[in-house]
């Protein structure tokens, strides 16, 4: 019996069942993609640096080039280097905090932090 010969209720049941199966397959694929993406980020985090106006001006031939690069990369726009530097550093701070990136000089920073006196012990110094 063809689908068009079935009563409307049975046709609807078949359509809903097919939709549910498609939805379940879609969710399974999405979970797999998210898991793969998390594995990739966990093992290969992006390496970012702390930007300054000077290093950004050295890295890009012009403000227009820097603005285009970061607009494509993060969706960030700005009217000048100082604003762009602040916005890029803020965005990359979030990525570092979430574990999707590491700072290029994170090892140096961690070593210098370990050598610095803690706030509690600094208060006790004469």
C-alpha cells in the first residue's frame, strides 16, 4: 500500500517517526562533532600573544590589514590601533580562560609568578 493510500493519521505517524529518527541521527552527529572539536582544542590549543600597539604595527603592514585580519578571525572592529589592541587582548584573554588558547609566553610568566612573593608573605616582610 502506498503512503497516499494510508489514512492521514498513519501518514502523520510515519512522518513524525522519520523526523524523530532524523533528529536523533542529527543529534548523534552533533555530539560527535563537538566531542572531536573539544579533543582538538584540548590537545592543540591556539597560541596567542599579549598584543601591544608596537608589536601589532610590526606584525601588520597597516592598520587596515590588522583590522581585516582580526575582523575575520574574531569579528572585532576598531577605529584605531589602541582600541584594536584592547579588544583583541580581551578576546584572547577569554580564549585563554576557557582553555582554547595559551599565551606564547605562558611558561615565562608562570616561572616569574612562582618566584614572586605571595601577597600574604609580602605583607609580613619588614
